[in-house]
C-alpha cells in the first residue's frame, strides 16, 4: 500500500515538474498533498524536499498550492516548521500579491501551531531558535503590511493581527471561543520560564498589536473592506477576550461618529450594518453587561429596534449581575487568590497596566470604593465622566451655538447616513453617551482630564514597568481612540478646537467633583461612581505634579484656561495687512474654488467681508470685479444685495432696532453704476441689469441713471432700462415715469426720440395713459404762456429763456404729437391751444403736424369732428390737417362732406376745398374754379396738380374732372368772375403739363370749345398755343378755322384777331382758307396783315387754271385790288382771273375743306402725329 | 481540450513577454475539474518566446435569494450560461411559492425537488400556476438542478456571495459570522436589491452577471473590488451593499 502510494507520488511529482499546463500541475500537486497528508503522513519526511522545490515554480497557482501544502503539513506536524520556515519566508516576499495573501492566511494557522508546539516543547535547539527568529521577522513584516497599498494584503494582515491579538492574550472565564478555535493557543498555556517565549513580553506584544488594530480601525482613509474586516476582527477579539471589551466598544463608539470620509453612501450603510451586527453580537456576550447602555444607545443610533436589542440581550442571572457589580474587596480578595494560582488556570479578572494605577489609588483611598476591574479607565472614560456633570442645558446650548460657527456648508455624506434622530434626548443614558462622544473627541484632540492624566501616567510608568516593557507607548494608544493623523476637520462633529473646550473648562471645572456623582443615576451607577472618584484623584495628582500616588486627597482648583491670558493683541497695521492679505488670497482663489465647487461659499465670504469692512476692502473688491466685469458681475450683484440686507438690518439680529442706514448701500450702488456707465462696451446690458435687480434705487442712483439716459449714444439702452424700471418697480413708478417724460422734451434729439418712443409704447398701457397725456398737455399748454417754461431748459441754458424760439417751441410738441396717433382725442385740445398762440408758434405747429396727422388717418372720427366744429382761429390748422391727409391719398367721402359743410356754412375760404377737390363733384369744382385760380400761383399749381392727379399714382387716383373738361371749364369762366389774365395763367399752367395735355386732349378741347357759343374769349389763344406746342396740329387747326369762318368768327373781335394771327402763323396752309372768307373780311385781313396778301397771290398763281377759276371773282378782286402793283410787275395778273367762273362761297369753302382734310389725312398717314 | 458539456469561460490573462511590455489576450479556458489553455497568439508573435502566464483561478459565485426559486435561479441560469461558476441558494426557513392567494403560499421544505413541486402544482391547479408563471419557473429550475439549497446548510466556500435583498444580506452575514472559522479565506458579500417577480429577476440576473464578469476580469479582486462596486453602483443607480467575511 505504502509502496503504491509512494510510487504514485513520485509519478505525480514528475509530471508536475514537467513543463505542462499549470492547471494540470496544480492538480498533480494537490493529489500529492492528499496522498501524503491524508493517506500516509509518514511519507511527509520523504517527500517534503521534493515538494518544496516547487516553491520557485513559475506559476503563481503552483506556488499557492505549495503554500497550502505547507500549511496543512504544519498543522499536521508542527515540527515541520523548522524545515519549511525558509520556504515560507521566500514565499512571503513573492512578487505575486495572490501568493503573498495566501501565505499570510496560511501563516495565521502556522503561527498558532508553532506557538503551541513551542510552548509545549522543552527541547529548544539552535534550529528552533533561528526558526522563531525568522518567524518573528515574518510576523513583523506581516504587521507592517497593514500599511500596504494593496487592499487585499491589508485585509489578510488584519486577520493575522486578529490571530496575534488572540494568541498573545489570556483566555478568561467569560471568553466565548468558537468550537473550532477551542484548541487555539493563548498565552495562558505558555510557561513563565519558557526559554524563548517570554510570556510577559508576548502578552505585551499582544496588547501592542491590539492597539495597532484598534488604531487602524479608526484611521481616516480606510477602505470599506478593510474597515469591515477590522471591525470583524476586533469584535471577534472582544468576544474571545472580554478584557478588551471596553476598548472595542469605545472604538465602535468613536467609529460610529467618525466614519472615514472616503466612503460613499452605500459603503457607509454597509459599514453601519456591520457595526450594528457586531454590536448585537457583543450584546449577547455576558462581559458586555457593563456596556449595555452605551451599546444600546449606539444601536438605537444605528437604527436597531428595541425588539432587536432585547432579542440579543443575554439572559442575565441576578447572580452574575451581582458578581459584576459587587464591592471591590471581594474582588480583590479573589484576585489575589487567583494571582497565586498556577498560570495555566484562567484568571477571571485581569488588570492591565493603565488601569492598574488607578486601582491602586482607589484601593488606598477607600476600601469600599473600587473600580470595576473589567472596566479599564482610559482617557475617554475619565474625560467623559468629567463631562457628564457639565452637560447641563446652558452649556449644551452654548456648545451648540458655538459649533454653529464651524458647521460645514453641506452635510457630509457620512453624517447624513449616520444621523438618526436622538430617541432618548435628555435622559441620563443619552447624556452619558454624549459625554463619551465628546470625551472621545477631546481626547483625540489632546484635551480633557483623561488625556492629561494619561500623559502624567506615562511619565511615571517607565519607572514602574519591567525592563522588558521599556518601549513607550505612543500617546495615541493611550487615548484609546487615537487617529492616525491630525484631528479631522471635516468630520461630522464640528472640530472642537479651543473655543468650545475653553467654554466647558472655564465654566464648570471647579464643581466637577460634586456634580459628577449626582448625575450618575444610570444602570452602571456604581461603575460611574467609581469612575468619577478615580478620575477626580488623578486630576489632583496631576495638579500637584506629583509622580507618586498621593494618599492625601487635596482638592485643588484647576486654573481655568482663559483665552485672553494667552493672547496678545496684534498691532493695528499688522492686523490690517493680514486681513488685506487674507482678502487677496480669497480673491485669487477663484479657480480653485470653482474647481472644488465651493464658488458660492467664496462669493458669500467675500461679499460679507466687503460689506462689513471698511473702505479698503471695497476698493480692492471693486477693482477686482471691474477687472473682468463680464465674468464677475454676479459678485457685484451679490455684494449689492449684501449691503442692502445689512442696511435693512436683516443681518443684525442682535440689534433689531438699528436705524436703517442706506448710505453705504447708496454709495456702493452708485459706484457700481458709475463704473458700468463709463464702460465703453455697453452690449452686456449690465448697467440696466444692475438697476433692475437692485433691491432699492436711491436718489443718487436715479441721478446716475438720468445722466446715463442723457448720453446720446446710450440713451437707447438708458430709456429701455427706464421702461423696465417703470414696469417692474411699482412703488417708484411715478418717479420713473416723471423722469422719462422729462426726457421727452430734452434738447438732444436722440434722447428725446428715445424717450418719446418709450412713452408711446407705455401710452398703450392703460395704467400709464392718463399720466403721460396729462404731462403732454401740460407742456402743450406752456405754449400759450408768454415765455417758455423753465422746465424746458437744462440747467446751463436757464438764462436764455426770455422768448420763444423755434427750438423751444418744438420741444413742447413732440410728445403730444407722438401721442396723437394713439389717442385721437388729443387733437381737440391742440386745436384749442392753436387758437391761443401767436403766429410763430402756429407756424411751427403747422410744420410739425404732418407725421401725427398722417398717423391718425382721415377716417379718424376726431379729425372729422374737429373739421366739423372748427374753432375760430383754427382754420389754418384744419386746412393744414386736411391738406396733409389728402396729400397722397384721395379724400374720403366723410371728409369731403365735412369740408364742404364747413365751406358752405361757416368759412367760405376756398382754400378749404383744395385738399378735398378730388372728392368734390365736377360741378362744384367748376364753380369753385374762378376762386381757386385767383389764389397765389403756388396754390393754383397745387390745385391743378390735384385736379390732374399729378402727385398721386395713377391707379388710386381718380380725378372727378377730366383734363379736357378742366381746360374747357377754365375757358368758360366769365371775365366778370375772374380777370382774363388769371385765366390765361391758369390755362398756360395746363399747357405746361404736356404729358397730360397731349395734342389729342387739346384737339378735344378745341373741338368742344369751338362749338360753344359764344366762343370763349381765350379760344384762339388756346388754338395758337396748341399750335405752337404741337405744330403738327396745323391741319386740325385749319379745320377749326374753317368752322370759325362758318360761325362767322369775325363778329367776335377777339376771336377774329386771333383768327388772323393764326392764319399768319399757319401760312401757307391758311391760304386756301383765306380764299374762303367773304371779301369784306378778307379785306380786313389784308388790312391787318398785309403780308398775307403777297403770299395769297403767290398761292393763287401756283394753283391750276381750274382751281383758279373756282375762286370767286369778288375774292379775286379783293386780292387784286390791293395788289395792283404787284400784278403789273409780274405781268400775269389778268390772265389769272377767270371772270366767268362763279362758285358759291359756301360750296367752294366746302370743297376746299374737303381737300384740306384729304391733305391733312395724307400728312397724317405719311407722318403719324404721335 | 474542450469536452462537450463543460464550462467554457473566457478569462482575461496577462501575458508577459521578455521584451514586450505587456499585452493582454483573451484566453479561452475550458473548465471542468481541470484547466486547460488554448492560446490564440497574435500573428507575428513568436510563440517560442518565453511566456509567463498568470492564470487566475475562476471565482466561485453564489447567489442567494429567499426561496432559491426565482431570483437566485434566474441568476444561476444566466450566469452559468455566461460561463461563470455559480451556485444558487435560498436563505429562508422553507421554500415558499405563490399560492392561490397572497396569504396562502405553497410551502415546501428545502429538500423537496423541483420536479416534485412541479408535479404537485400541476396536480393542484395547472391553470393557475401556468398563468402566474410558477410552473414555467419550476420547469426551468428542474433543468438546472435537482432541488433548492439552503445557504446556511452549505459548507462550500465562495469568493463572492450575491444577495438580492437586504434581509438576506443580513442573514448571510450573520450566518457566516457564526460559522466556525478555519481558513480565514475572504468572502465578499454583495447585495443588490431585486424585486421578487420574473421581470425584475431577469434584470437582476443580468446585473449580477455583468458585475460578476467585471470581477472576473481583474487580477487582484480584493484590491479592486471597491472601485468596481462604486463604479457599478453609479452605473445601475441602485445602492450596493458590500461586506466581507471569512471562512
């Protein structure tokens, strides 16, 4: 069997050492392990070497397997350790973390088994000695791994330390040891005279590592895994070594309020859950009885229900209770008896060094008063006991108030998670708990009675202790809840620096000894009592600076700490400099603060500082803000608000009746505004934003705003700001409105226009309407006074206000006029006022009227009303209004009606009609024409323009009278109505419009005129004019002349005159016509225009015989009669005359007329007129 | 190397070359009781180079719900398909399944097989239990393992224990605390709340599996678990409880 196994092992080892797959090799080695250790342990010696070879294997898995092999081997036979210690050391320094971890875990059991083996073994040789040294080295290395970077390594180290703390301490009667660990080593089994195992030293070491562990548990930057492991470890230790119960409970206490800040929310809740779990398990432990109040309070804080707590409470027999709280004499007797017992037996009550002395003290002081031996008097206990009495309501309130100052801005995550409402506030148990919490904090910060006591003890201790135990414990370990770094500022309790401590210290120290016992009414009544007395004593010793425990009890007062004593006033300049420097630092921390997300804190700090400080900070702050105002304007805003809050007395809770003083606020606001005003770039609108969001606008600020608005380039923004202010600031609305309205007659055009623009927009709102109109009217009324009002002028021009100038007149009007389009009613008062002002002003008014009137439109009932009830003296105004209205659009019917009414009934000034001419009927126009053309030439021209539609576009314009009709009407004006000359001027105006009076139109006019009887005086003039304008009309004119002949034009002298003139002009076309005249008339013609005769003779000569013969002889005789000389000279006169031919003049005229017409038609065909 | 029916799981390993800094490869490892490795080496890399491989032992997972029926089994199913080594447990005193009404659940002991429950429920009211999905669930469960297991009765060791309810988390912690300590091996207990209904169970299984794979992917889990959990917590926006205990 053994042979077989041996062979198999060899085979397996060979395979494992071959280059193969790791997993398979691990498998082989496991198999080997199984075979050797389970089947035939005797083979271990044979194969140990071979197996250990694998410790240098490449594969980490193989090395881990070897580690577990060694572990099991050691458990099997502890002596093997001597052989494998080197391998273990090698593996401990492995570069693979997993292997290291595995080894540390293995070491937990190896160390125990080795210790156990050593304690039993009497035979110690060199090998064993060196092995133990190596072991110690390894142990130290593992302990040092507590500071490793690797989380897992730290966790493993915690487990190892837990084991050390357990193994190197004494098991006591109330230790609850799990079954599996029952056989574990404890110091109890080590003999006092062991050669290499020094019991005392080992025990001390155990305490030391325990302290390390506790310290580690409370260190600041712990991962949650480590924390949970460490908590598990200490709870475990507390269960198995009740001596540590007090420390562990304290640690939990401290931990619960001081969780590492690095934990995230869910980790905090996990950790709290574990704390709760561990505390509940401790609660079960009989040794925890004395700590039940603390534990229960803690558990309640952690959210455990009463039922949960009760469930875990051990069934306490009255006997055990009595035993725990019984008088000291019995204990001491028992203890002394036990101490004499042999070391292997469990000592039930052990006293550690720190409590030793206080025990001695209390023993010497009083036989009946003693400490509970289980209850170690650590610094916290002492301080807590000291504090209990001081926690009266006044002090607590003070503490809370003072701590408010250091309250963090945001609730830390750990606090949020750990906070539970205090269920039993004010009960003795809770006060005790609070005292302990405070005690922990104070001790950690190096204050309090307990701390001082410990410190003094430390100085005395070395003298008493063994030589072996010479290493001085660090103070932190004495404190019990020492932190590995400085007292945390960001912990959830506000840091207990100087101030709160001094408050407590100075107020109540003197009464400590009397007040403490009186409050101790809790379950652990006696414990507290003894604690109190023992704490009072060390205080005395400390005060006496005596290193010897004194037997005489002398209550001497502590000298209370006074802050004022320790301080020295700083020089004023120095103070100034420091504060300024500090302020600069805050200013320059912009980036840092933003990154850290505390920008708002910084802002608040700065504004508060600036607000409270004197001038210097404000200047700095201003400069800072204005250096980059775009980015920092919010600082300015919050500053302003702070000033306001300060000025309004919101901040001064202490002096609620303080008089409100806004001068600083005013100053700040104005300075900010002034700066923003001067800023070249106004696009950001900060000026208006500041004004709009300012909590209060002072008069000075208004002044700045006024200045701003008067700046030509900025008035736009300024006015808009003003408008916003009017809208948003109800209380000051009237004031702003007044300012705005004052600007409406500012002498700077831009300012005025902007103001009017805003006023107009405001005017649309019902609530402002009245005020604005009232103001406008007020200014309008100023016009009626003899001199311009002072309000019109800015300060510097005050002296020049003696007379109205055009400028000053104009200033009064724009707002009013601007309002008119939106409120037509306003036109009535205007008209009224118009009647009352002098000519200059009237002229100005008329001039500026155009825009508003046009804005109102001719359909405005108000205008119509005004036209209807035209006040006396306002005719010109109305004319102007109507004129403006009709300038570009034809007048509406209503308007025409009204104007007509006015014209007929009241004012017979024809000028009224001009604007509405186009709306009138033809007859009316013709009737009015004589009057119209009598007006000045400009007006006449305007009239014609209107009538002819020259100014308006063709489509919309429909004149009631055609151009031809107009001209005809002009001709028909009787000279009685109008002078001929005026009519002539009028007609020539028509002729000038050649685009309208084309020859077609003229032809129509002439044609119609010629039919009128009598022919209008100006007819021939018109014909001549037409002819001169359009020479091509000559044919047509011939026709007309023909008509005149038939109408016997010679009966009208003027026409006849014109006829002759026309004939003269139209030579040679007029010759045939002349021939048609009756001889007397022809003769008359020749008489007036003798030159016609020659032409006519030449004409006749050029005619054919037949034509010639058609000329009546009477005519011929008239011609010849006067041209005798000519015919003789030519010698052809006689032959020309055909005496026998007689043609009726009428027919001849007709014939010639037809010929003429044909000629004309031919001409027209050849050369089109147009 | 791959036998049918064996677990197949990808493990990220680190391969160190003597002259190259460090290249990571996906290595497929077939798992059963043995390990075997296949390398798919990148083209161009000389396979003869000295290669030192760190093979990380696959993590052993456990999922605990109250009855080892819905949530834990869904996760068991899901994660085992993804190649994780997993066992599932219940932590309650008995196995409870929905009954005809809320206050009348069907109660079985933990050693009742899924098969039995399946048939039993069919016999009771096939319609009802088909409709509420219990039969479907049991059908799936009986294909995975024989019967429900109680966590407190199991002495297997795990690296990670997932729980799906805070109450179960507490139970598991307490149970582990009260066990006899022997090896001091670390175990992480992680709780993510999952509601006890089929939809949430599926979602929960996915989350647990995802988280498990993330844990599987790192070299030194103990060192990195905090980071993984914090990150994952912010990803799924649910609180994750995490504690450690020792075997």
